[in-house]
C-alpha cells in the first residue's frame, strides 16, 4: 500500500490536492481509501473514507492511525493532516509505520503566509517531507511529484 500524507496549510489547498489525487488514482484502482485528519471534514464523494477527528495523528490520534492502517485493505491511502500537526512528531510516527507493506510519501503544501511569517515552520515542513509544493499551487504537477520517479497512475 502506498500512503500519501498531505501536510501544511491551509485547508482548501489540501482539499483540492486530495481531490486531484483521488481523480488520478481512481483511474488505476478502486482500492483507494481516505483517512481524513484535516482541520475540517473533507466533502469528497466516491472514495472509502474514515474520519480521524478529535486530535492530530502526530500525537493524540497516533494509535488510531496505526490501528487503522493495520486493518486497511487498499492499494493507496490518502491522509490529509491537520495544520496543527508537528512535522517532526508526524515524521516519527510515519517512520514507525514504514514497511514492505506500507510505503509512505509525505507532501507539504506551503503557502505564502507560512513562508513569510513562519520561516521556522516552513523549514520543518521542507525538512520532514518528500515533496514540497509552494503557492501558487500547481496541482497537476504536485500530483505527478507525489509519485516520485514512478509513472503517474492512469
């Protein structure tokens, strides 16, 4: 299973990027899951969805994430994460989940406000992600980048 984790802020770009990933992946597989830990529930139809609410998967919901991934039967899982997530703590949780069964790609969506007013957070997002996408967000390019050297599904 390929887990694609989407971190950063704000909420709307994460929702649009998640939708773009779902559209690209649904051409390849119907075994696609959404583990939603975003700041507000994502209104995305046509995909199996599990809401991880009431905290963040980097700390208070880490056990729930681990349990959910252990039971998940999917080719791809998407995990948009709350803007409150600490990138370092999240990276530690994700590292514990990596295995032959679970490959993980972390994508940071970094907006101008964060770059200009919180350079420390920007550096953490850059440091703890595999792919960085900066505002103005180019979602087709970001979808392609999320798959690294692999051919884009579909």
